[in-house]
């Protein structure tokens, strides 16, 4: 059953040009944009997917934002992992319901939210972050998404444990199923990951430059070849297409490069 929109929810309205606006519904409030004003009261109580009209007659459709749409508009402190990479990371790191996952750093919380949904109610996400300001931004992004987006799945998401700690200094947790590192020098955390990741566990690192990936893979090869094995190194491209009448072609703009993903497995590998 589709639940009607309620006061306090974060929703998005889409105009006829496809422009999207996100707003938190508040009784007796209004929202103005280039094509008129809409009253929040016109949205409260209607079903997701409904049409409303602005003061100037513009037709808008109201929807709850998806996680990817929310990430695109949320407040950013750090650079984030883009949804196209997050989607692949969930599969390549084999994030499963009930998993205990450690990530560092939390940044703006983009990956964290996807992890919380993927590990499900029985799972745990432990996030290390050394910057207080980023931690606060991530915390408020995560709270807003799970607290105010009714389709976020907060009831089914995992437990989040946030630690203001430098992961290069050590990892307290043991028997981790997965470790995801999105920070500049992942090789500096390898000693701790080796001690904390369970056998069979997966380490996935995300880095924007190939020099970082090269340095990481050299460390793995020279110092950790008995306990880690690189399973794959990937880069993902996603290009949108548009169809306008008889013109069918790729969109002119795309985010060409984001980062490399390296997937590493822990086990008792012989030298
Ligand atoms: C690129 S951002 C992470 C973005 C995050 N994955 C997201 O999707 O929003 C890198 C983060 O790692 C943090 N960081 C860097 N070195 C760290 C360390 N040694 N321990 C913990 N956090 C660290 C930075 O402060 C920054 O917030």
C-alpha cells in the first residue's frame, strides 16, 4: 500500500523540464522556484506520484527521493563516492545481510547509507573518521535520510557505530567480514586490516589515482602476499543517453573519472 506523504517527510518535486527540488514538508509553508510557488499543504496527504500545480500552473510530480537522488543533493563535506561506484562496491565487496563491515573514512556518509541498507537489520557498519567536521556532516546526512525519507528503509537497516579515530593508528574490532577503505593512503592501514579482517573476508579500497592503487598493490605483493590476494582492479564508466524526438545520443556531459576499485581477499595464501 502506498503511504500518503506526511508532514516532516523529505520529498522531491519534478517539474515539466525534469528539474528536481527537494523539500521537507511543513504545514502552512510554501516553496518558490522559477515557475511559481507551491504550497506544502497541497503535498501533505497526497500519494507519491501525484500531480500538483504551482501558482503559475506548472505541473509537478511529487516523489520520495531514491538514495542516489538524495546523495546528489545532500550536503557534502568531503568528496563522496558516486552512486555508480557504490552500486558496484556493494556487489564487488559482496556486502550481505548480517555482515559486520568497517569503513574508513565516513566522509559525507554516501557509502555508509548504502552499506546500512545492504547489511540489513542484523548487520553492523563501523565507521572510522578522523575529522570532526566531516563526522558531523555525515551524521546529519544519514539521520536526515533514514529519519525523513519514508522509503529509506530505516526499519530494515543495520546498526551504525561511528568512531572519531584514525584508522592508520589501529582497528579495535576483530573478525570483520568486510573492510572498505576510502582514504588517501590505504597501505598504511594494511597491518591493522590484516589483524582485524576474518579469513575469507574482503578488503575493498577506493582511490582516485592510479598511483595510489599501484602503491597499494605493491605493498600487498611485497609485504602481505601470505595473507592477501588481489582479486581485481576496476574502473567504472556510466554515460547517460537522451532521446529527444529523432535525436538519440549520449548526454553531452558525463563524470568521466571518479575512482578505481581494488578488491582484495584475505586467506592463508602461500608465499
Ligand atoms: C573521500 S572521503 C570518504 C567519502 C565517503 N566514502 C563518502 O562516500 O561520503 C575520505 C575521508 O576519509 C577521512 N580519512 C582520511 N584519512 C583517515 C584516517 N587515517 N582515518 C580515518 N579517516 C580518515 C577523511 O577525513 C575523509 O572524510
